[in-house]
C-alpha cells in the first residue's frame, strides 16, 4: 500500500517592500527634514506622485490632477494644515499662490473665509483637510481618497496628513495596508485614518473592523477573502486587510465567530486544528467564517 504523496509546502512570498517614495518620506520624517519634493508625473515606474503643497516647491493642484487624470496614477500628498493656514494668513507672495495650490480662486476664497472663523489649531486642521479633500473629490479623477493623520508622539514635529488618492480599488486596498504596516512599525509615530464626513473624528480601527464583520455575517457565512479583498476595496472602508484578519482571529478566540473548512462543507475547523505561524493560527482567504 503506497502512502499518498504530501505536496511540498509552498514557500512564503517575500515581504512586500515599501514603495521607494514612501521609504524616502518616512526617512525624511525621521530626520526632521521636509519630505522629498514632488516627482513629475510619469517619471516613476509605478506612477506614484509624491506631492507636498506646503513645502518649498509647493506642489500645485494642477500637477496632482494631471497625475490622476487617466485613472491609472496614484498621488500621495503630504499636507501640513498649519502650514497651509499660515499661507492663508500671510501677506507675502505665498498667499497669492493659494488658488494654484487649491485648484481655483473660488476654493481659495472659501478656505480663507472658513479659517478666519477658526479659533484654534484643531479647528484649522479640520477646515484645511475638509477643503483639500473636497478639492480632490471635485477636481481630480480619484475615486478613493484616504486621509491618514500622522502624529509624532515625541513632540518633534507637528501633526500632518498623508492623503492617498487613486481611481484603482486594488491600489486603495494595498496602499492602506502598506501605510498602516509602515506606521505601526515605527516607534514614536501614531497614525489614524480620518473620517472624511467628520475630519476631527478618529474612528477606532478595531471597532470598525468588528462592526463590518458582524454586519457581513448577519445572514450568511462568508469566505475570509470577502474581508481581505472585497470589503477593503469599498469606498469608505478604512480598515486594511491585515486588520480584518486580526479582528476575525480575535472574534474566533472570544467565541463570537467560528471558522469553517475551506471545502465549503460547513465543517468547523477550530484554531487548534489549523497550522500556526509564529504561534498564531493561520486563516487563509479560502476558509469560511460564520457567527456563533
């Protein structure tokens, strides 16, 4: 009697390296230096424009819109709300460039009027972020706009926003995952996704993940891929794939969710019967999950 051949395990994929522009951005933050200047659209092989409207070069809105105009490019925008507020309040040549930074004289006039009624830095930051996001929504081809708020918990630099803009759902999913991964691994920095409907609000990432999971499982089981690929590509979902998977494992560990075999039979496959990686149960995209 011959033993069945056990297929050799597939090698793990190599870790995804950060985009070189992202790496340069975080290196600049570590040094306390201004972020790298914007690269002209089309020069980067992955078509990612790194823009800094408040930096020395002052990336104009038209440059960002051009990078996104065919629906295939992405833009990563470093935005310092206090810097833009200072430009508004200055009486120098920089203030005259505000329409170019926002894309129109009308947007510039609206932001000036709003900022004059703001009483503190939090209110100014909220006004600037909301105005700039509205400009991107109305003036570019971007369908997905994610706003990360980066804080230096050591107090070396003021908080600033990192906006990722794209028309590609997979890019929206992948860059969310990448930005969370980089910022989570850097001591001294804290990043949060801002809700565009209420910029000052910082929704809990884990609470949002669990809420979306409960809603998706309300009436039927789902494959894990629904939470690692389908949901993260929906506009308005700020949770990255890895956080959905962490939430699924937490809900399983607290007996609020059960994992089912990948063959679709509905047979429970608890964590004790699944392989572990670095002590954590695995949960592949082809497994099924249901509420307990």
